C-alpha cells in the first residue's frame, strides 16, 4: 500500500471528474450536484446507506443512465462530446452481478476480454487450475475473481466497482480488494462501492460519503478511518430515514 495518502494523487490529473452531476431516473434527480474526482493510481471509496444513490452514480458514470444535469469528464473530456466513445472505452464497470458466460470455460471467458488470458492470470493466479472449467460451475468468489481479473486485464483507465464482493466471505472480499489495490498501484483509477467498509477503508486513498444523493463528508481514508464508528452510525446504517420537511 505504498501509494496510500494524497501526496501522489495531488500531482496527478483526474482521470474521472464530475461537475455538479445530477443523476436519477425518468428525469428525476436522486443524486444532486455531485462533484467528485478520481485520479490515476488512487482508490476512491463511495460510501452511503442503502438507497443513498451509490449505484445510480456508478451507472451514470458508466454511461448506462443519462446525465440529468452537470457533467462527467473522462481524462478531461466531457463524455457527451464527440470523444464520447473513446471516453467510455476507458471505463470498466463491474458489479455484484457476476458477468461471466456461464456455459463457457474460464479460459474462453478470459479470451473474450480485451486483455486476453495471460494478463488476467497474472492478476489472479488462482484461476489457472480452473481454466478448463465452465464458469457457471465456479463458486461465487471464483466468478468474481474472473470478472475482476478480466476487467483489469483490459487495462481501462478507470474501474468502477459496485459491491463486487456482495454476499462473499471476508477472505474473498479481501482478495478482490487486494487485486484492486495492486491495479491502482499500477496506475488505474478506481471508484469503489463496497459493503465490507472496514476492509475497503484500509486500502482506499480517499472517501466520499453520500446521504440522500448528496456528498455530506469527504476526505482521505486516513481521516475517515479515525471517524469510522461515527460514520457507520450516522451515514451507513440500514433503513435511512426519509428527509422530513424542513430538515
Ligand atoms: N430504476 C429505478 N427507477 C427509479 N428509482 C430507482 C431505480 N433504481 C433505484 N432507484 C431509487 O434510487 C435511489 C438510490 O438507489 P441506488 O440504487 O442508487 O442506491 P445505493 O446507494 O446503491 O443503495 P444500496 O446500498 O442499497 O445498493 C433509491 O431510492 C432507489 O429506490
Ligand atoms: Mg447499490
């Protein structure tokens, strides 16, 4: 974790930036005025209770949901510009849904990725003995190792990872986070949503906390680690209460 902290990040340009981003569904904004940035080589953690707007943000950044207001810039270029296609190619999006071709072998799954087989195996050597197995027969953790290694091997500039380790054991979550950290240390910019908050805080560089679609806290992971109990109580607890009129 040599790159942790802000020193390196401070002199690197943002690979991903949002300016006053408003995002939601059917023209109704759920996420409002979001200003965030991810620099090359850093892992940025996006925290918030259920329904805070994390996945909405991720899907909008990945291009799956239209921007309602504000801008998304990839390597400084607005993604609605003619450079749109190129920008989107720089982004890889992985979610809790294991995006593997279940009837194909692990090897064929990797072959279909833009990065090919060997680079993915270097990231995740655990997959080597499983190469001939159908991906549908892998455990959930193994499927996510496949999903993640294929995504990183494609050498995107930005990785968006939304609840990659949902429902998986802490040990597997740690393995996945470790691979994400290593990729960031090689220059990848990562925006991470993760249920294993404590583990993620250990490997992240910076943190944004969303509440009802707005950033209410941000800082370095080191600063946030000191306030973890408070953050968990105030912002991450289940069943966030709806906003009261006037509050
Ligand atoms: N397709 C949709 N249409 C309308 N509203 C939606 C849709 N998907 C999500 N929402 C609403 O948007 C809000 C934010 O949801 P989102 O999935 O972004 O939250 P989240 O922070 O990812 O939560 P979780 O931790 O449960 O994954 C919620 O109130 C949710 O009900
Ligand atoms: Mg979500």
